[in-house]
C-alpha cells in the first residue's frame, strides 16, 4: 500500500513538473500582445528568454512563482513632463522617464539618456538589460534606466543646466543613495551629471552618492569616465586569450565618438592596436593606417569641448569620410560597436565576416540586431554582447557608490585593478554558463544565464513582491 502511494506521488510530481514549464515563445507572444509598440523592449526580452529557457525549466519553483513575468516587467515607471525656458525666452516641453526595473539584488542602478529618439520602449529595453548586466558585475546593484527626448545637441550650457534642473525637480523624490542611483548614458556626461546632482542635493538637502559619474571634486571616482571603454578592451583581451591571439597590430573598427568609443580607442592605442574607424550620427571616418594619439586627442576635444562633428576630423586630417556611412564595410580584425542600439544589422555582420573579422565586443547596448547576433554565433567568432562587455562602466559606478558610502576615495590604480578583476570575473561567468558541446563559448547564453540566475535566486528568497 505504502509503495503504491509513493509511486502515485512520484507520477504526480513528474506530471506536475512537465506541466509547469515556462515556454519562452508563449511569454514573448503575450508581452507582444500587451506592449505592441515597444519593439526594442520585446527584442531584448526575446533574446534573454530564448537563452535561459532550459535552465529556467530545471527549476519548477521559478514557474510556480511566475518569476519570468515578474522579471520581464519593470517594477514601476515614472513618466513626467519637463518644462524649461530656452535662451530666447521660449517655453520648451520634453518628456522625462525613470524605469525602476528590478531591485532584487540592490538599489535600482543605471544611466540617464538624453536623445531625441528616447521613448518608453528604448528605456524599458535598457533597464531590462541593465538588470542582468548589473548582476554580472558581482556588485549589489539592481537595474534601472531613465532619460528624456531632450537633445543637448546645439543647446547652450545654460539651456542644458535649466533642462537638467527641471528634470531633477520631478525625478528627485524617486531616487536616493539606497533607492535608485542614476548615472550617464548617451547625451549625459560629466556636465549633465554635475547639473543634475547639484539640483538633487538642493531638493533632497543631503550630500550623498545618489548619482555616479560625478566630478572628482564632489565624490566622483577616478577611472569612471574611462571605465566602459577600458572595461570593454579588458573583456576583449580575456576573449582573445582563449584563442592565444595578441591584440598588437590588430585593426579595430569602432563606431561612435562619444564617451565609450573614445576611451575604447585610447586603451587600444596604448596596447598597439590600430583604430581604423570612428563615427557619429552623421557619418564615418576611415583611417586605414590607424589613428595616432594626437588624432585621438583631437577627436576627444572636438566631441567634448567644441561639441563638433566627426566630419571636422576628416576636414583637418584629409582622410576618407562617408556621410551617412557606418564603419562595418571596411576590412578589420575586430569590431567594437559603441554608438547605439541596432546599429549593426545582418548584412553588416555578413560583410564583417567576409572581410575576416574574428571578434566583436559591444561597447553599446544591443548594437547588433538579432540577425547579426545569429551570424556571429553561427560563424563561431568571439562575440561579446553589451551586457557583458560594457559592464565596466556600471561596475566603476558601483565602486563609486562604495567609496561614497565609506567617505573615501581610492587611487586610479586601485580602481583600475578592481575593474580588470571584475571584467575577468564576468568573462569566467560567461564561460561557465556559455560552453557549448563543440567547446565554443556562447557569450550571449553565458551572460544571460549567469545574470539571470543570481537575480532569480534573490527574487525567490524574497517572496512574491
Ligand atoms: P555619448 O553620448 O558619449 O556618445 C554617443 C555616440 O554615439 C556619439 O558619437 C553619437 O553621435 C553616436 N550616436 C548616438 N545615437 C546615435 C544614432 N542614433 N545613430 C548613430 N550614432 C549615434 O554616449 P556613450 O558613449 O556614453 O554611449 C554609447 C553607447 O554605450 C550607448 O549605447 C550607451 O547605452 C552605451 N553605454 C554607455 C555607458 C557609459 O558609461 N556611458 C556604459 C555602458 C554602455 P552624435 O554625436 O552624432 O549623436
Ligand atoms: O548602460 C550602462 O551600463 C550605463 N549607461 C552606465 C550606468 C551606470 O549606472 O553607470
């Protein structure tokens, strides 16, 4: 009789387990039905769900707690009007947002983007990705993202300041050093963080580490400006080492010419690699023999001080410039897309592969379309998705938070050493979860599973919230 019940129990549990499996496609279809106008968000969710489905289904308790839906949908979204006065005395109106995606492993953490293209779908995708990226960093940070469709391009310093103050006049009540800690992203650098932090401090009447990427004089961390670009190169070096490849002399195509792109180029030059392209939203420069340090300094000043266009580099140095062009058509060994999402499509990927490109390490968030990712993984090249390769920026933001809490500042050497260790650790996590039967490391799968497991376990432990 006892044996009969035991067998019955066993059969029931097996049956139950098989019924409660998560089906990634069904979850995605449901989200597609509920959020039909959010293509970037759906794209990011689909990529993650397809790679974690098997691991997720090894844990029936996840599905019993409907963990996947709770993890895909942001905890909350704030959206608000931002009204400010331009230099001509006209009243301008923009939309502002903050997406607090998930705080299972730490306070919400992620950048602020100011760009005319910003909308809820783009910020939802960025906040979703940030949750897994921050989990990979080994530091206690949840995921968030914010921004506005305000474009700092062509605006005076005073206009940027007035906008930042108006933005924070709404945002400040939702953020705090242990609640939600914003930082920079496209269109938000040291200048904007300074203005936003100043206004936050005034409203909240406290001096705490509520923003990262602050100036060095008021709590910023050494190496934070460099961290995303340097971190991406450190990650690349870890990948190259698995195949015994030396970076020296390799031709690298970089897109963008902002924070991430310029510091990526700087580190590459110091290692003897050749940076053959850079770009902005208007066009691409091509320097087949590789940029010199002096030329890179010029780009840095052009973009950060004069806020000019990359075309002006070509005018000064007489190199090739293609209006509206992208960097992916030039022969290179390595590609490091560092501008924006979906800037490298399937055709670009096929061209890169045909030209002999053997490594792609993403500085931007989701710069490769799903078709391009498929090409890279199928071709078995070294391919690092943004959430692993560009995690150095938010990692040093996490280190900035730690320094602010301790009311101490560490030396550049200390921060850089920690950054290198974190990037190596992320690489190891990708290898652990991303190894395929043929020995290939699928960094997409590895990063998604490693990032997911930590957040999932924390969510399980904390109950249904
Ligand atoms: P910046 O604003 O400093 O630079 C952005 C660069 O990308 C500029 O050259 C810009 O050109 C170009 N760009 C922006 N939008 C487009 C577009 N729609 N089409 C073509 N080019 C475009 O930003 P960051 O360098 O900080 O950010 C670049 C990428 O890196 C983003 O995807 C960001 O999310 C990601 N990232 C940033 C981190 C950071 O710490 N800053 C951390 C991790 C990821 P133009 O001047 O013409 O607009
Ligand atoms: O996409 C990103 O990781 C960033 N823009 C940096 C976020 C941060 O909090 O430093």
